C-alpha cells in the first residue's frame, strides 16, 4: 500500500503537533510540581504516604547512626537546605522534608492543618526508623517542630536547632491586621516572587531561586490556602513552654531581630546556646552557609558528648 505525499505531510504535521503538546504538558507539570535544581549524586528524593493518604517527598542521603531532620519554612522546598545536606551527609544521615503543599509533596486543602503538619513530622521520623535524631526547624518549621515536641515528646531526640523565628519570649509584637489572605492570584504571584528573594541577603544560585519560587507558587490559585498554613491555633506562650520543657541541647540560630529573645533563652535554658548572624538574611544557613555549618558542627559535637556523659 503506497502513501501519498499529502498523507506523509499530514502525518508529519500531526507528529509535530503531538510533540509540541507533549513538550508544553511536561513544561506545565514541571511548574506545578516544583521540580528542583539537580541534586548531587549523594542525595536523592524519596517519598512516603501519611496516615491520611497524603504523599510527602523528602531529600535524603548520607550514613551514620544519627539523623539530621530538617523542617523548612512557609511554602519552602526541602532543597533550601542543600548546603547543609551536602556538608553533613559525610558524617550523618540527612533528611529534609517537603511539608504538605510544599516542594513536590501533595497539595492539601483540608482542615486541622496545624495538627496534621505536626503529625507529619512524627510519621516522617517513624518512616525513617530514626532512633537518634536532631530536629532542625527554620522559620515556620520552628513552630511546627515545637508543636511536634509538645504533642509527641522527646523520645529519640538528641538535640534541637531552632532557626530564625520567635520562640514566644519577651514582649509580644504589636498586632496588625493581615490583608494578605485576600490577595488575588496576580498579587500573590508578585508577593512570592519578591518574598523568594527577600529571604536572602546575598544572591544565591539562580536554580535555588527558581526552586523556591515554584514551591511558593503551588497555591497561587487560592492564596487563602497558602496563608492558612501560617495560621496556628495557639498563643505564643505555647511555643515558649515547649522550649523550656525540652531538656535537650538547643541551638537558637538567629538574625539580629531576635536578639532579645535569644538573651532571655540562654539565661533560662540550662543547655541553650545561641548564634547571631549579623550579615545574613532570613535564610541565614544559605547566606552564611560556611559559618552556619561550622557552628552546627560544633553544636552537634558537644551534644554528642553531653549525651555520652548523661549515659555514663
């Protein structure tokens, strides 16, 4: 059976159209799922399913008998901690979670969000089969780590690292009306694009900016869903009490805005340490990655030594 030239041309046109459709579909999906910059060979992305059937992804790597478990901030992807994952995977098992609706994890628009995000940390630790771990929370991850400890206790916790957020100490900030939840999609998109750069004082790698931006924009069609993530049904004292109920070493790593809280903290907590990063932005572990990694390494060493002494 012979095929005429017009038929050949039509087949070619159809093939090109299908290729174009496939290309734009892949492009669209990459924007929706928050595909990140490439990971190094010693790190990989994995996933697990929570008890309410939400698929959460995380970056993992390294080896050892201590797990470093990183919880990122509001709308941020797991890959924000890549400088730490790369550095500490040489000695520890490292894991950075993509919380609900962040990074490449499933989007969640249901009730009881604060409670579920704390439970996700518990189930993440159980999934990792971690017996000894250090929990490191940044920004909103500070509050969610402290919520986890309040709800589920300190079993297996070797130390705690709280990065650049309030811990409920000192004078409360002045209340202000929050109109952000009423943003349109376009307003929210512009807000996230600015926010994704404002958290850094330096200019990080373009791939990281793109990854942060894509993660932040996953809820752009419904900005109120994004701001619901920030809503916590507790007074600020809830987090302060959680800090002082924790009888493990705690490192409070901050920018200067939290100096007053850090001074009160180290005066009150017998195993509290603080480090101030004067020349860094909110994502201080990116801006001052080498300094932060050195400080964290020293803290982990002293925490391990304290653990051995207590066992003796």
